[in-house]
C-alpha cells in the first residue's frame, strides 16, 4: 500500500500535465479565401503551410506563446463574418472596425477605446480609375464619375462609400472589378491597395490602362476580431492573445519571419477555388 501511495505521489504531476495538455484550448480562426499578399497567400480554401502569409505565421506564433491550439480555415469573407456571428468560429482576420461587427465580435480595447497598438497591421483603401477618363479624386470627392463605384463584396469600405453619397456595386473578386473598370462599366474601383497592386503587377498588359488615384481614400487598422461567445467564455485568454499580437510584432523572431516574405511574387488565379 505504501509503495502504491508513493508511486501515486510521484506520478501525479505527470498526469496533471497530461490532462492539461489534452484539455488545451482550441481557437478556431477563419479568414478569407482570396490572396492579400504578403499577409495572405494563395487563393481558395487550400493553405500552403510552407508560406501561408505573414498573418497566419504571426498567429501561429501567438498560439505558441499563449499556449493554445490554433486551427485555421479559409472561406469567403461574408461566410467568415456569419460564422463569427453564429459562434461557429472563434475569431477572424483581417477585420477593420465597424459598429455592426462590434455587436457580435470583440475588438482589442484600452479603457473602452479601440487599441490600435494591438492591431495586426494597417492598410489603405485607394481608388483606381482608367487613364484618360478624366475621373479625378481630390481626397474628398470624385469628379466626372458618370457610373457606379465598384468594390469587393462585404468589404467595410462599401458602407463608407454609400455614406459619402456614392452608388456602389459590389463584386465577388478583384478581377471582376478590374475587368468592369477596364470595360468602362464602373467609373472607379475602391479596394485595399495591397491586394489590387499585386494583381495589376502580375497582369500588367491586361490592366495597362488602369491607374491608382491619389491620395488614399482611407487608412484602416486591421484586427483579430474575436467572437463574443469566445471572449465571454475566455476573457483573460482573449486579452492575452491580443497582447501577444502586439508583443510578438516587436520581436526579432517576427522580423526574421517577415524576411521570408520580402521577395514574394504573388500569383493570382482568375477563378479562385472555393
């Protein structure tokens, strides 16, 4: 009996560790199925784990730091938002701030104010127009625009444009919007600079008549938006995840990871796999 008792005492820490490991929290993160280089690489639902993009690698580092198992899934952006709202996903990226999203998701905040220090990164929305069309953007208004403004489906900028008084047409892909612009079916196209620039760079002859209009339409911070369900169940863990995003971005390990994406030349598929 004494030998069994001693063995149990010695073995107890091992089983406690094993139990903790097996009960490791799983964080299910969904993100869009379209490329946003170098933050998101590749189109469709497949994830190339060798080079998934900066943000996936960043969040893998976050998972290790806070001790959670991170699972990733790629879906159309609108479905990502729906899954977060329904509690079928724990978090999504890259989400700019919208009051409607804040009703079902939590953003990092400090003293009740949005905390940009814990954002994943900053990106700019810009307008694209046809060379020689006479369409002009002065930073406040678009001049000589006779047709609609195009943008991507369910992107936050669509609502901003409507509030500015423009009639907006939303399309499901960058290529659809660029093709419409090239054909003169929309006057200007508003989208994330990093996404559209990479497409135009890789299809120079096809989109040779398209130019970027200055200044930027709007700069936005992009966050890991956490579902209210997860944030309420794991409030301290949620804060630790956001803190880790901030802290890791300052490390040499993160800067070293960025270097592997420095010379990335993205390839775009005109019909992304779903």
